[in-house]
C-alpha cells in the first residue's frame, strides 16, 4: 500500500472518531503514532486526495469548528481536570453540547478513563460549595448552575446536603430523666439530683414523680409468695379475689402517696415554677397525680 493511501485511511479513521477534517492539518498528522516518519509531502498529498475523493463529507466540516476544537483541546491539555462547568465558562460562545462532545473526544484520545466516581465526587463538592454560599437555593437554580450534569444526580446531592445540615432535634429534659430512670430504676431522688446537678431541683422532682407514678401503674402485678397462700374454700374464692384486688390497689395508692409526700415536704413554699413551658399533656399528667394524692388523703 502506498504511503499516501495510508494517510487517507488515518484521516478517515480520525474523522469517524469525531475530528474535523480541517483540524487534521499536515502538522497535526505528523504527530500521530500511525503516521510517524511520513514526510510532509506525503501527508499533504494524501490529505489533498482525500479531500477530492470525499467532497460530500468535507462539506459538513468547517474551518471555524476545527479552530474551536483546537482551542478547546489546547485548553484541556493545560487544564486536564477542568469540569464541564469551568469549560463552559471558558468558552461561552460555544454550545454546551459541542463542548461536552469535544471534551469526551479529548479524554478518549488522551486515554483518560471516565472516572465517574472521581467526577461524581467533584460534582458533589461543587454542589455542596454552591449551597454553602446559597443555603436557600432551589433545585431549579441548581440545575441552571450545573447544566452539563444529570439533573437527578444534582437533586440527590441537594437532598444529601439538606439532611447533613438539618437542625438536630434537642432531647427534652423529661425524656433524658425518663431514659436515665429506665436504665437505673433503683435510683432515689437524691441520686437523681446529683446525676442532673445542672438542672433545677424542682424540675427533677416533678419528672421523678411522673416516672415513678407511671412505673407503678405499668409494672406487672406480683402474686403472693408461697408462705402467703391460704387454705380457702371454693365458695369463698370470689370474696378472696375481691379482697386481694382491693389490697393491691391500696398498696399502689400508698406508694404514690409516699412519693408525693416526699416531694411536697421539700417544696412547701414553691409555686411550681417548673409548670412554665410545659405542654398541656404534661400539666394534665401532673393534675392526675395530685388528684390521686387528694383521693388518698380523703380515704384515710
């Protein structure tokens, strides 16, 4: 095969890859590995013959597009880590689709693999940086800011940023004390105060009382020990069961009264400042505890 024919084959090969004919000048061709050692005369001859043999193909090419591609290639050679957004800013008069195509061709020729993980990380960081500066931005604005990227990916990064920067819900004092008592049910009031030394004693008293009252009401009933079993007649079983139920209820009331009496002795002169800021449900719970206390006093 004549060398000029080899030149024509290489030109067609590179055009099929996406190159412009006018970009494939003799000076460009002589640097290709496929044409190393070819003389300038051979390169020019092969290029001229290709142009004459493919007039329809050449009509689709232009010197302007070749010039633009050459400029973009040179820019990418100097800044290989340029993102599509930065490339768009550097060439505002070139269509975004054309820039992406040229960039893809450049990466392919330079044998730069599409490291999607690296690009995704770069995009993620770029999106996060933009939102940091514009925390009230919308998805529509982000899509306009990052037009060369998948809209769903940009949307996912927006959701990730919002989740990472969502205000954390503070745990209430009531919940903290309740969780502490659930984990340490044997703790008394004085020990609880030490554990929450930075909290108002009156608040600790209230939540301790609420927890204890709820704990007594929800704790399983314990049956009598073997020594407490009595020999009874079957006919008396209903009366005995009713008596046991009454005794059990009275024991629970006594426990509640003891707890309330302990707290009330310590705060006879307090005007219940802890009620400030409490919800209606919490206040109603306190009311029920006080009502239980009053019923116990009247039954004595």
